[in-house]
């Protein structure tokens, strides 16, 4: 941390400690307020036009049925559900007045219905899904770079329109498998410790999924790619994961508060952090997903999540639930009276002036 940031942290901490409350009594809200102030380099941070961006993409591995119980077609069907306003992320963003943008990063459909009228739907398709990484590379490195740049561009536009707080979600049948492979390659943890049940595989399917991912790991020699995010994405990634990686990078460049969602979103953050370690400084971690591996991923990032709700839906739902809490943290910093302005005695200060016996 630079001297300037360290000085600002001390000033923010002093302002918080002088609020009309016992020291530390607002718990994690106090640290969230400090992170917001440091990201915005301000003693009076603010949350402006918060947004969730959901990136959707298909995975060739999903066609095999080895890693997921749902057919690949569900990805496109769920994108239509987002567009029509019927998904969980729609409910939460409407309730909390959060903007929602849905992005086709690489969904395996021919054309979207021309009647689609959602203003915040972006067709940024690179390819109609990835190749099956049990047979070949998921993507070319050229397409990985294109996806990263597309993610950068989408977030840059939102920043230019006034958004300064953003969370990312995803949709893609099979993408928890890609995330597990990415996590294993970067953290060095075994596939068994990274793979989870995704969209709800049973015990027998879980065994098949784990064996399949171990085969992919060895096929692409992922153990040697833990420091090469572009090549790692090209081997086993997804277009939505790559695009989200670029989105993180742009959000940090524009000094946005980044609200990190669950397992797949955090896997993208691992990739972005390899490309630019300072990205993490802008991050507030929404929750611990119930997907196996997410807690270990958060430990790897030395992250302290806000919520523990047993969720593992994706879509950015955890981030959408966390944003009102972040708003609350910023509000208490800006609006809560200090001991001086409220005319309330500060016990700590009184103790300092009290004569000793």
C-alpha cells in the first residue's frame, strides 16, 4: 500500500472511530466502508448506479453429459429467462434498484428472437460455445484475447455512463467444471478439492465428473499453466469466464468497487489477478458459495466474504444481495453523526482525561 493510501486508510479509520458508537461495533461494515473509500480515494465514497453484468457462454464438454445433468440448451433458455425478467437475478436487481446487463459471450444458439427488446442485452458472441476440451483446446488464444477485450469494453462503457459499483454473474451449463480446472491449475489444489456438484449432480455423477476433469487436467498439462491465464483459458476455459476476466480488469482500471460473486466469478478473478494483482484491492467479496472449492478459493485470495447463505446459484445473485449492505456501509460513513457533532460524550476520550488514582 502506498503512503498516500495508508494515510487515507488512517483518516477513514479515524472518521469511523469517531462515529457515535463503540469502536468496531459495526463489524465488517467498517472495513467495507474503508475499502470503498480507498477504491474511490475519498473520505466520502458513494455508490452510483450499481450494476450486475451476467456473462453467458456454452461449453463443448456439456454435450458429452459427463459433467452436468442438464442439457447444453439450458444456457440459451436461461438467457431468455433473464431477458424476460423471470430469473432470481432479475428479482434481486429489481428489488434493490440495481441495473442488469445480460451478455451473450458465446451461447450456442443461432439467432436471438428479433422481438427481444431488453435495452441491456448485449450480443458479444465470439463463437457459439467452446470446443470439447476432452478432445482439443476449448478456444484459440486469439479468441481468448478477443473475449477479454470485449469484457473490458462492456465495463468501460458502463463506467463512462456513471456506474462506479459493479458485480459479475454468469450462466453456462458446464462452467463449474471449467472453473474447477482453472482453480486447480492456479492454486495447486487437487481436482478432488476443487470440483463441486455444479447444477446438482448426484454421487454417481460426481464420481464421473471428477474422473473426467482429472483426465482433462492431465491431457492439457494444466499443472504447468498456473501462471499463464490466456493459455489456461484457451485449454479449458469458457467465453463467459474469459469475458468476465476482462471485465474485472476494466473495473479496476476505472476505480470501480467490484462485488465478487461465487465460484465461477471468483475463478475469473483468479485469472484477472494473475494479469493484474492490484485488481483484488477493488474487491468486496459478497459471499461464500456452497459449491465445494469456493471457500478454499477465498482462502487463497485471503478474502473475507460478507455473507454465508448456503447459495450456489450463480447469475450474480450473491453480489446483488451484497450491494445493499455495501450501500449501508457507505451511508453510515457519510451520514452518521460524530461524537463532536452530536454532542455525545466519547467514553474513550473521557477515560483519557479522567485522573488516575
